[in-house]
């Protein structure tokens, strides 16, 4: 059985430990603030709010993946703890004002924040080390072509810390005698880890390989054809290993199909990725309220940004560009200008690179912090786009993608947004094909809860430069 399944008590243990650290920090903060003698008048409001603070913390912790069995880098874990603590404290402060608990001292909140950061960090660090020792590494078997298997294994090595360790690959055919070297050269991999990755056999021997290797998970690459993938799944489903499949556009569209029958023949009615109409009024109201609040709150910051752009390089403060949204409708998107004026005058439409020389000094900072996106709240307020949805693309690139990427047209059935699932789940370098899959998953699963989740998660992504833009 998968090691993480045996550790069923790990998440409850995290929740209990976090709450002891959280509430203990508040009690200790009261003791420090009042030199050991806590007045009932001040402590009463805390006791009334404690269950709400607990719930708020758990909600933010889930958003920032603090209750996941996946082991992340400690730097990512620590940054998530910081975000959750500060968001919990800010929300608790707001709650104390709204509920009229004015006797809850603000100095206690300040002291508790520091104590929570310290206690949660120490607790999380040691429980994390214990957990890694207990479960070890999940053993992953990758099935695909030589190239796709090595690319996936390399991605797991770099970004899949804690997800598991690739024990080998299973390919269509084993070429030559020196199997690993042949596959290594075919994939063009530069990693030494990839070069040492063992080729365990061919697809036809998958059952024998799984029995011998006893993997915890079998991961199927995206380039396996439908027939091969179905055959491998049917032959491996009897084993205890989890089967993980990288989906295609077709898989996502099929996921929520309606089941019916014709005589004695089952039918699946596949529907396009159109968001449920029952959420449309709620989503629009959510967009109007959020965009108005963001515009009002960030107005002083936007004035500072506008001044910085004006003195940095000649040209307008706002950059206006044609984009396409739902149904292929064209609109003008507003952003703060981050490139030199006339950046595409000679080259025509070109996607920005990470170290693009056309980006200005101020523009580089704006892109890193996503502040260049703030004027898009005007588009949200006008109804051109939504706050949450697939990113609107330029007509030139849409025409390209429609020809080159199967299923891209489905993306135009959904209203575009400022941020989306592709932005929080992907990276800056994520391919257009993979971003499309995330966008379609969002369209098929759209709900107010998912929108709130994406919005909160976007705050975390804004602090990570390598995440999707």
C-alpha cells in the first residue's frame, strides 16, 4: 500500500498541532501583554472569537496547501505559513471590529503574530522531517515514449519534490543494447539524473514490471494513444498502485458527460465547456464588487505607479491592446505600460520573454509584482472580462493556436478573466497546451467556491516569479 495511505493520521495531527500553536500563541500574548494577570474584560472577547479564528486559519491553510501530504521545499512551506498567519490576523482583526469586540487588544494581535510565526515554523519544520522519515519517497513508474517519459521524469525531479521518486520508465520499444544511453540521446536531456534513469521494459510487459517493481504510483504520459492507454489502465488497475493520467482535451470534456442509453447501448453526451448559467449572475455581482473595491483601495498605489512610468520612459502610462474574450468578441484591454513605446513596431506581435530587452526598469518591477494588471479592473467593471477565467489572448496568437492546438476553440466559449486556474497551477514556462487543459478544467468545474479559491491563491502566486503569467 502507498506509504501516504498508511499515514492517515498525518493531516489530523497537523490540524491539532497548528491549533495548539495558534491558540497557545494568543494565550501567551495575553500573558506577556498583561504581565501574567489577564483581565476577564479583555480575555472574554478572545474566547468568543477563538472558534472563528480557528476556522479562518484552517480555511487559509487549505488554500495555501498546508494540509497536503505532498512535501514541498521548506522555503515554499515557510512562505505559506507567513501568508496564512498574516491573512488570519488581518481577518481576525476585521472580525473583532465587525462583531463589536473592541476590548480585544490590538497589541495582543501584534505579539501573537510574532509568536505564531515562530511556533508554527518550528512545529512544521520538525513534523515535516518526521513525516519524511516515516513515509520515505513514493516510488513512481513512468509509462510513455522515450522522449515524453524522460521529460516527465525530469519535471518530477525538479518540481515534484515530495511527490515521489521515479524508479524507471516503460517505453514502447527498448532500442539497442545500451538502453539508457539510447533513450537519453533521443530525449536530448541534459540532466545527469535523467541519464541514469533505467528503462525497465516495454508496454507489453507492464504487468510483469509492476509486479516486480511494486511502484506506489504509475504515471501515464500524455502522448500515449487512446488504445494503448486504455490497455495499460485495464491491465494495471488490479494492482494497489495509484494510476495517474495526464489528460487530453477530450478527457476533460468527457469527464462530466451525461450518461444515457439508446435501447441497450450506453451513450455519453459530451457538452462544451460552458459555465453553468445559474452562477452567471452571482459571478457578475462578485466581479462588480471586487473590481470596485480593488480600484478604490489601490487608487493611491496606481497613481504612484503612473508617476513612475511617466518619469522612467517616454510614452503613455496605460497600454491598450486588442484581446479576444467569450465567443471571439474583441475588446480593448488596459494595462500599465511595461515596455518601451513602439516595442513591436518592427517585429510585429511577439510574445514577451523572461529577460526581454524591451521591458523597462519600472516595467520589470511591475511584471514581477503583477501590478501592471491593476487597470484591468476597469475591464472587469465594464464586463469585458471576469475577475476569474482564462486569460484573454491577442487575435494574432488566437489564430495561430486555433490551427496548431486541437481543442483551443473550446477556450473561446468561456468569458476571459484577469487570473485563472492556469495562472495559479502553471508556471511562467508552462506550455500553451497545458494552460488550455487548466482553462477547460476551470470551465467544467466553475463555482463561487472555486473562484474564491483561485483569487486567494493568486495572492500567493504573485510572490513567486516563476509562476504562470
